[in-house]
C-alpha cells in the first residue's frame, strides 16, 4: 500500500497519479474510451482499457492503492485456496 498519492490533470483526457517520487499511473483517452497505464516499478507494466469515465478510472486506481488487508481482533481470518485467487 502506498501511504499517499496525488492526482494531476494536465489537460482533457490526460491525468497523472503520483506518489512522492514518480508517476505511478496515467489515465489517457476520451469519453467512453479511457485507459489506465500502471507504471509502478514493483509491478508488471500493464494497461487496463474500457473505462467510460475518469471517475471509473480513479475508482479502479484508488481500489488498487487503498487496499487494506485487515482482520479485526478476535475475528477468524477467511482463508481460500491459492488457485482460487
């Protein structure tokens, strides 16, 4: 999990998501045809396509960056087989 990130809009259809040091995601495209480029160094480079809005792109990116694996005290963790992930 990244502790903080910022979003910069360069122009229409051109958004960049940064951590403290470098760009980690970019959003490109236009209405009904946006894509996300994952530029993180510790992950395989990939592009996610088929987003209708910048909001949908940001929801996907925030889901990736803000994911927290938390088990509450006293709660039994749910375990699934690795092939199912």
